């Protein structure tokens, strides 16, 4: 019993380190996407690179970050003062705008410093180069999406690799903002290092390392106990993405979830082959989405770390939409395909435990990137945002309206901050009434975000659920699909879910996000 109490105490201590890292990153960042929307995540790892604790940040980041740390450990040896950087999706990243920094935590000891563990953070940068502003283009290969950073040392023994720094900033559209955000990420890791070193000063590094290992065992034990409460069997579900942004055909994602006593096998056989467009997901992202679903199902009592994944086995056919091979385009795989994987897994698990699984939420992040030249400020700008929508209803619980759900845990950009930073005016921002699915418990409503352009700009939209609808459960109705509309000279033009276009001063772009599915029959 005392050991369990100790583990709970150290769980809160380790999580508080990650939370403080996030606070430092948010306060120090330059870009609204990090400062206002909190599009970042922080975590603590043991000396073997296993995730020990995380802050309540972005699920799609946190589930994939352990693979980034493992990739760094395979490619380099760390010494005190090092900082590794990467964004390569095929080395544990998610998509190129998500830049990860990994720092070792060394403790002074005799005769040599001891490697206690690692701290890491991942932040979405509003531009990392590529074929269009915002680095979320309608790409057909990874090279079109921006600067690719395999695991490299940005800082070595306390000295910045100036050549790497200069090359990266020379290939982005907003170098001053990128430099500010990179400095904020390094500051966040320094905070994490300092706090873990303080813990070792208080408790001793041997005990801290012992508690890291104990926390992993604790989470695995609780996860297995929770899985064992589910009925044995194989549960299947299939859903689709509207298209890949290149061709018109829907993209199938299928999963079979097999529960056997205290273990689970999630098999994505039957999912579509990787495609020409950018909705391909790397394996790290598929693991991340799977981890998220089971974390939700098992409850917050289970500390989120690598121990949770020990009894969960993810099989994803290589070369498929859920395990793409390089150099596949992946910009939307992280944000759109991750959401549909969640929908598919929840649809399967609703058959095993219907009282615990909600209807589908909006199923998209409604990614919007805008860039160009700000003539008043005389500098380039790049804006990125994801938009909230309807949340699926559950048994005895209506869905929330106008919020981010599932794999994104970010905020909206406040209107004041957006209009201050960019040449836009928000002409409408409202709940999209009546878009949640019907049912005994209705689904949540989507939102309407209408932007007026004060200067010419380039726009890219990566969205889904414009053709398909978020499903209802237990007789509940589906949520309404979303819509993208360009308003020019008083004329409305319906846009595809995935599109890129040039807009002119005075144009307005109206994004209407999907509602969530309803739960329970009205009859």
C-alpha cells in the first residue's frame, strides 16, 4: 500500500514538471498558435526513453513523442547540455510543423554524471517552409511540406549548432517568429531539467529513478485490470475519410479490436493503401490515436505513460493509410486521419461497452492556414488554426458545442489576438445551431468562423466530414457535415473540404464545422 501511495505522489510530482514546462513554453513563445492556442505538449521520460509522465496537453503529440525520443537514442549519444531536435514523421514525428526537442537530464555524481532521464516538448510551428504558407499544403510527397529535420543535435554540450540554426531559419517564411518559438522550446526543457534535478536533491536520484520505473509498472497493472473488465471478443468497425485532396474517392479505415483477458490487439488490416494526397498517417500517429482511445476508455485514474501501452498491441499494415512509407505526404494524416482512427476504434468498442462510448464527434480539426505579405507591417505572415465543432453525445449526456475534441486539445485563437497579429477581420464567430445529431441526448453543435481578408493572401484548407457525417449511437442521429464557403462580391462559392486558393482583399472565407452525433432513440 505504501508503494502505491509513493507512486501516486511521484506521479503528481512528475506531471507537475511537465505542466511547468508547458507554462514556460506558452509564456515565452512568439506565435499565436503556441501562445494563444496552446498547440504544444511536454513530457518526462526515464533513462531508457520510456514515457513516465505528461502534462494535459495534445493527445496526438503525446502518444507519438516516445517514438521520437527512442529515435534520438538510436542515433546519438547524449552528454550534459545537449538538445536534440527533429520533425521527421518517419522518425517518430507526426507532421513537419510539429517540432520536437529532447534534452537529457544528468545528475552530478561520483565518479561520473548519472543520466536520470529526458524531458521533451513538441510544438506546432505556424510555418516550416514547403510549397505554401503555413506548411500544411495539398502535397503529394513529404518534400513539398517543409524542412525535414531527422534527429540532430541543435545544441551540443551547451553550444548551439549555428549552421543547423541558420539553415532552418533560411528555409521558413517567418524566421523571427520561428526563432522565438525555438528559444521558448529550449527554455521549457531547461525548466524541466531544473525541476527534476531539484527532485533528486530532495529524494536522491536512486529513489527518483526507482519511482519512474514503479510508475510504469503501476500504470500497466491498472490498465490490465481495466481491460479485464471488458468482455472478450473481436469487435470491428469501418469508417471513411471523404477523400485525399487529390482524387474524389473516400478512403477506408478499418479496425478489428480483439480483447482477450487483460490484453488487446488492434488490427487495422483492411484499411486503404497509402494514397497520393496528404492524409497518410505514420505508424507513430496510429499508435498515438490508439493510446488516446484506451486512455479515455480506462479513465483518468490510470497515469498516462508507456505502461498503459504494454498490454495494447497495434498492428498496422506497412504501406497503408495508417502506416505510410516514406516519402508519403502526411500533413493531414496527423490532424484528419488521427480523428477518423478514433472514430473507428470508438465505433468498435461501442459494441463491447456501449454505456461507456459516446457517438462520433465532429471528426476533423478543420485546419486553416493563411499566409502572404503584410504590407502595413512590411513582413511576411503565416497563420494556422484548427477549429472546434460538435462533440458526440453519450448515454445520459448531451454533446458539448463548439469545442476541440479527441486528438486535438488546443484552444481557439481569440478574435482580438488574431486581428492584432494578422491582416484579418472576423466578421462572424458563432455556434452553428441545429447541427448536432438528434437523439435522447443530442450531439453538440459546430461553429461558424468567417474571416474577412484585409490584404491578398494564400489559403489552404484541410478539413473532412464535408461529405460523410459523424455517426450517432443507440438510435441517435448523425451530426451534420461541415461546409467551406468563399464569399466574393456578394457571391457564395462552395469549396472542397481540402483545397488551396488565392484570395483578394475584401473576400470572406466562411468555415462551418460539423456537429457531433446524437445518442439514444427519440422513439
